């Protein structure tokens, strides 16, 4: 059985607020590359990082992160 994956709406939130990946990275204390890999679902963020990103946008974590259930 395949586990669900973590999806996110970080890019959408960044575009809505006018932040670049570098600006978001600076706000949460990680590299721009980390933000890029999280946005593109290459890297699953720690709980701490997910909460920090949500705080940077002043949104609940559930507004930015969601589970993608496997098909079949």
C-alpha cells in the first residue's frame, strides 16, 4: 500500500503576497533552494519548517499543506 504524499500551495501563497523564494527563505531561516524543493514536492518539510512557512504567510498550516492520496 502506498502512503499519501504531501502537497502544498506555497507558490500560490508567495505569488499572492508578492514574495520571492529568496524572501520567503530569509523569513523562515532556510536557503532559497530549500523553499524551491519544498514548493516542487521534491523535499517534504519538517513539521517545524511547515509551521514556520505557514506563520510567514499568517495562515494555518492546513491552508498551505495537504495530503495527496494515492490512486487505486
